[in-house]
C-alpha cells in the first residue's frame, strides 16, 4: 500500500493446538492451502514428544530418534517451494540397529537383505525360507495398509467397508506375534521380527498384523538420523510455518475449545486470552481434547466413560545421561533384551506391574553426531517400556531404584564402567507423560493400536463431536510414530476446504 501500512490478512484463520510433529505438519499443510495459522503450545518450546533437553553441554532428544519415511517430511518442504536437504542433513543408519539377546547373541538389522540373510543363517539357518516369505508379505501389507490407507480419512463407515476384503486377505485380524510365528521357528527371530509395534505403543501380542509392514517400511525408505537431533527437524518445520506467515505461541496452555452456532470457533487460554478461529485442529492428546477441552460439550461417541474404557499404550521410563568418555564399540541404536519376552509384555500391558527384568532401547547419537555432547564425551538415552498409570506403580518412590537397575543392566552388558563415567543425568517417567504432555493414563503413544482401535474405530480426523474441529497426532488415524502423525496431517488436505473457498463463500 502507498502509505506503507500492511493490508489486512483476509485468509481464514486456523488454530492448531500443540506443536508436535502432527501439529506443525498440519500448520504447514493448512498454510499451503490458503489458511492463516496460529499454533499454540503449552510447553516453552515446540516439539511435543520431540522436545529437546539441554544440560551441562549435552543435548538429548526427549522422544523420537529416527526418521523412517523421509519423503513425508520432504513433501512439507516441497509445499513451501523449498528443498529439505537445504535445511536438514539426514544420515542413513547402517545397520539400522543391533539387537543384543540375553545370552549375548547379537543380530544386526539393515536394508541389505543379503546381509540380513547372512545374520539369520548364522543364528537359525532353518528360518531363511521363512524370512524371505516374511519380507515378501511385509511388502504386500505395506502397499495396502500404509501406502493406500495411511492418508485416507476413516470418518465414513464406507471407507472401512472397502478396506475389509484386504484386511481379511492380509490377515489383519491376527496379531503381529502370531503372524510372525508363521515364518520363524527360532525364538530369537520371533522376537526380532515382532517387537516393532512397541515403537508405536503396541503390544506385539495384541497389535493387528498390519504392523508387520514396518519391516518393509524400514527397508524401502531406510532408517535415518537428522544431524543435530530431532530438534533440528522441529526447527526446520517451524521455519517453514513462519515462512508462510504462521505464528507460534509457546507457554500458551489451552483450557477450552469454544463453539458458536454449533461449530468450533476458537480457543480459550489459561491466561484468559480468547483466540477466534474458523477451524480448530487439535494435536493434543485425544483423550485430553475430548474430556478437558470439550468437557462442557455434550459428546455422543467419545464420552468420558468410553475414553476411560479404552486400551491405552504402555508408558515409558527414559533415562538421559552423558558420560565423560566415549564408548566407541556401541552403535547408534542398540536393543538390549532381557530374559523374557511374552511374559514381560503381559506384565507391561495386561498385569500392569513393574517387572524386575527389562528390555531396553539404547540410543547413542554421538556415534554419528559428536555435536550432541562435549568433546570426548557421549550422549545417551535409554528407554524402557513400562506400564501406564492404570497400574499401581508409585513412580515417586520407584523412579530412582528403577534407574539404578537400568544402570546396573547396562554396566553388565554394553557399557562397562558406566557408573564412574556419568557426568549428567535426568529421567522421564509416566508421570511426565501425564502431567507435562497431558496424556491419558500417562500413555506414551495414546491409544494402543489394536484392531478395534484402528482406522474407523479410532477417533476420527474429522471430529465426530463438533463440526469445525479436526484431530491430528498419535491418537487419531493412522496412529503413532513420526510417519503416522505426519500422515494424519496429510489427511487434512482431503477433509478441510481450501482457504480460498471459505473466502469466496463469505
């Protein structure tokens, strides 16, 4: 304008609750489709479960550590007319990870099928034919369950009915562990090729066999690490959103989703601020969204009682620590398994008791990225699946004894002399998931991905309770994990009108 003032922004306004991967991806997709976007985040920085802790010169990724479908992120950069490679340096992991069994046997998993076949021949040559059949079936499941359905909205029953024939043909009604047993006779290999649902909050003994697709997903697109950690990915996504004119407000806790004329009309913040909006997208925990943010709104499907009866994922105990020395023989990703598998899973998911034994995921980012620790030091994150808060564990009392038990286990297996080398430490328990991330029952991944909590049976991306409200993130379709939550935002392209359409209709 000639006088130097800015023209008012006439785009319709979308408010996104939560700056996790799902919320940031949603903001970018909406911004690319003609919406003015404001993202509000309860924490003091974006990321959600991908928050970054920094202390004593060490950097710790709080949650996710790998990227298995980088094309989903690349698409967000493309929407903004940019190249992801200009902002992010992704490194392919080889091997993806090593699995250390309780007897000391180690299995390396990588994208190289022949190398993996050689590993299987070393451990159980009788299962080589089963491995080949498993990989082929994993690809068939991937083509339907992920490539075709992950970004399809399931708010209409017709979508589910169209998927039923494939579900039956691909045996999606079975469990991951049950289906894996068709291919492998060796107990170690049954564990190695069935544990993947734990990465998205599922019990391999209950999770739909559709999740056998993860084996093909890893091999098709690789397992990647972003230099600088997942915080670099979060920073890149925030940069894209701001380039579009989007706003991010941190330390802004939402207390209510407001409605006008039977539609979502904005949000109220804890400080008394009201932000008006044409639509609201919630990346907050689904249970929290419905019981707290829509607590005053009469709900027909997702009532408090129904949400209380739902099956939630396990929680996590995570210990972040830095050492004054480097452990050069420890890989970037290592699974340190305990003596039990099926019974440990039942302790975690069914009995909900804190077992004395444990299986651990050890992340050593400094194997690839020395910037995550001071010179000559290592940064670590060790994760143990534990019961959610539906169990009776007193974490205020048990946190330190459990951390000490993990330390003892690591010292006895892959990190000798650990006690003398620790120079910084912090922990995260199920209480943090409940109180900091506002997750129902302190679940780390929202709803457990059982058959009847998947697709149409999961809370819909288009809210069933309030027009103008949309859901993204781990608790809605297609589910948890970085590919899942980014795909949930992709669904908005099909269910939210283009911003220009709303402007024209005003």
